[in-house]
């Protein structure tokens, strides 16, 4: 029986990688390196600008560390847990986000990380700038503001402002939302990636953006902060991480090294002494060196010609942006046409409703006139009957008078009585005759009113017929003569209006069908007109983009004015007792006219020797 050789399955372990908006789990072989895991994550999320990012973890002693790519994952100082947790984060920051970040996924990851740093108060952001950044974050998440969709309170579950800002002002969440929405509404038409880029362009001007801080000491044992960023190495006072005291740009640094806790930076100027500081832990110096080397490499790469890979990525990004601009312009035109069609439909429906109301009122008037005519006819009939009855009573009274006169001859004694009764009867007969004459006049008046009522009825019928024939034709005909030509061209069914006493439901349905048919053809015409833009349109689109850029510059100026107004508005609600140290430092810088870049320019002045000497005296 031949021997069977069984191959053992490689030993594996589980890892969990968390990005700013996702969580992934992988099963790695025991011998997998950090580079293997990093490339696996980048391929999974579709990231090509890998040089900005790294895998961060908490080591066995609770310190923050970055996974080394050239070593096996299991050989590094990982905690004894499974799955092993890593954070996929930006390790290095660009100097200018708009020029350097190419892919949308890169831009999105930076946006999420910077936003989280501002909300966690790792990066100081003034209150008015926090509101502006929050408005861009809302635009990136929800798109264009629509008053009919987004009701008050729709931002209550979103984390938009640092807690420091919320605590510092005596304002309710509704008041903050009102101010954020006021700026958010101005960003209409901005896509998600454009809103995120505007967020990053504002955030990169913040003093603490992209800076990694480390606690150090100089030879005088003074507690200080070392800041490592894309431009160089900065030194800060221990109670002020906002404004650096001295700075060494990467272009002035020749060599970096450390021995135990002692860290040495050699300037390019060989006459200048070494810049030496001391870290509390050896692992701090290792991390400082790692960040310095990485930032220096990116600093030098930016000042060289782009590699073929970067050139290809930029070309693809440019083509993709142009394609999206064309698609956006097409969709915008289509949206405008559809909105116009909807507005036209609403206008036609409004006019139809108005016509229906007028027809209903005319119909009601006709019914009232018919009821009045019937009532007057009934009154005339009753008056005639009463007149006949009075005439009959008058005849009977006259007969009674004659009979009494005959009876009066019989008896002289009865003569006086009879004469008295005759006078009474004559008076009664006179009153009856007067009443009969009055009733006859009333009957004549009622007949005249009946004739007038019938004339009014005829006039109401004529008015209704005129309304059914002319009003809609006049309204639609005078305002949409072009649409009547379309009806002839496309063979729309013509309206047939009634000439009877009232409008039937059948004709109203016919009118609705005509409106819907017209809207449908308008929509089809809009869709057919949405052809893909030709190559010649690209130049026109470029001119439009340039025009939009100039308009946006004006808009940015307007936005700055809004921020100034917002700052003045909320200043009265500020609780001075809750101002932090950074708020006070920022206000001092503003009063002095200092910005992040003016400060860096000022502290870089002078020789490296003078700056090293100044550091030693801190």
C-alpha cells in the first residue's frame, strides 16, 4: 500500500481592520507581513494613493503604534487577542489637499478622519468655523437642501459640532441647527466630493491640522511639545499647542537619528549646532523617527516629477471629473426641463380648478334663479286664487245687499237696521273691492317679476354656456398658442365643450386626460432633447467651469461675510467662564492678525543656529 503524504494546512489568525466608515475581517497566514495585510485592505476598498495611510494599533503596553510593513504581523508587539484589531488611518497629510489628493476614496477617508478629529477636539476649530464646516458636512451627507423634505429637527441625531463649542454658548440645539441650515442652503448644487473638498480646504488652515504631537524636553529639562507635520518639525510651549515657537522645515534638515531617549536633528547648515531633545520613552523616539522619515520622503516626492502611476491616476481622475461634469450638466438641464413641465402642469391644473369653480358658481346661480322663478310663479298662482276668491266674496256681498234691500221694504222697523247693515255691507264691499284691486295689482307685479326671473334664468343659462365655451379657450388659447400648434403637430385630441346647462364629469375627465397627455409629451420631448454632449461641448463646459469658479470665489467672499456676522450674532450668547485655553490663545492670534501660515513664516526667519539657541533657552 503506497504511503499517502498529507500537506498540513498553514496556521492562520484573524484580524479586524476598521476604516472610518467600514469594518473588515481577514484570515491571515502566520507568516503574513504587514505589507500583505495593508495591500489586502487597499485592494478591498479600492485605494491607490496608499502612501498617506497606515495600520494603527494599541501595543501590549497600551501605546499607539503603526504596523511595520517589512516585518511579519505576528512578530510585532501586538496584544494577545483575536481577532487582532487595527485602525486604517491617514498617517501622513498632504500640504495642499486640492492639488495632491487624486482619488475620491482618498478624499473621503481624509474628510471622515479630519471631521472626527475636529469633533473629538484633537484639532482646535473656532466656533464660527465649526458651524461652517458642519454645513459642508451636512451637504456631503444629505445633498441639496429641500425645505419640503428636511423639516426642523432633522439634524438632531447628527454629531456636527465639538462639545467644547456647544458648552461655550447658551444656545439650544434648535438655534445651532438654524444657523447650520442657513449656511447649508447656500451650498445648493454642490456634489458630495465637492463639499468634502471644501471641508478639507478650510480644515487644512487650522493650526493643529495634520500635526502629530510628542512630549519632549530640552537640555534645561523644560517640558515642550514637538510637532511633526508635512512641512517640517515645530516646537511648542507645553501650555500652547496652537502657536509654534520655532520651526525647522524639511528642506533645512540633513539627518535625523536617536540614541536611547536622545533625539538629534542635524541641520543642512553645517555651522549650526545639532537640534537635540529628549523623549520620555524610547518607543516615542522610534515613532518620531518613523513619522519624520515618512513626511520627509513625501516632502521630497512633491518637489519631483510625478511617477507614471501618479500621472496615470491624475489623468484618469481628470477624465472622470470631466465626465461627471458633463453628466451633471445633462442631469441639471433635464431636471430644469422637468421642473418647468411640472410647473406648467400645476399652472394648467390651477386654471382648470379656477374654471371648475367658476362653472360651479354659475351653475349654482342658475339653480337659485330657477328656484326663485318657481317660487314667484307659485306666489302669482296663489295671488290669482286669492283675487278670484275675493271677487266671489264681493259678488256674494252684493247679492246679500240686494236681498237685504228687498227685505227692507217688508218692514219699516227693519229699515233702520237694514240701512245700518247695508252701510256696513257697503263698507265691507268697498274694502273687499279695494283689497281685490290691490291683490290684482300684486298679481300683475308678480307676473312681471316672473317674467324678469325667466329673463334672468335665460341670462344665467347663456352665461354658463359662454363660460363652458370661452373661458378655458381664452385662458389656454391666449397663453399657450404654441401648445395648440403642438396639438396640431402631434395630433392631440381637441376639447369639445358642452353647450347645455352644466358641465358633466365626462368632459372634466377629458380635460384631465388632455393635461396628462400634454405633460407626458412634454416629458418625452425633454428626454429626447437630452443627447450626450459632443466633444465641441467640452470646451464650452470648460468655460462654464471657469465661470463657476469665479462665481464661487464671490460666493466664498460672501460666506466669509456670513461667518463674521455669525460670530457677532453668537458672541452675545457666549459664556465667557467656559472659554478654554485654546479659545483665549486663538483670540489673541486673531487680534494680532496672526494666521497659521504667517506664524510659520515668522518663526522660520533667521538662521538655524539662532533657532537652535532659542530652543535651548526655552
